[in-house]
């Protein structure tokens, strides 16, 4: 039997046997990015802040590099990015 026919046969056998199955989406796919009330709340989840991909900390001292990269969460919390460097609520 050709390998190409096996998936079709398995599907038909499943339907004929009455066995059901469920399609489950990954948890992150169902969860929308959250807008946090303030940096204290955001830092409870993202200890060193959250930034968009490619963000660089604007500072005269040592730059923050250990923030979480999550563009979707950053986009929901751009008001928390005071210095407009692409990182919200950054902490050293």
C-alpha cells in the first residue's frame, strides 16, 4: 500500500469507528497580550521589562539587555515606555 493512502485510511477508520478527537490550540495562541495598569504590575510578570524585537536600551550607563522580548505585549504597553527606546518598564 502506498504511504500516501495511509492518512486517508486512518481518517476513514476513525470516522467509521465513531472515535472522536479534539483539536486543541496552544495556550499562547488563545491568550491575548495584556495591558498592565503600571510598571509595578508589568514587572511582576516581566521582571526586567518587556520590549519589541530589536530594541536597544537608551542609556548613558550600562544598557538593559535582560528584558523579555515580546512585541505583542510591548505593543499593548507602549505607554509604559517613557524614553521611547522600545522597552517598557526596563529594570537593570
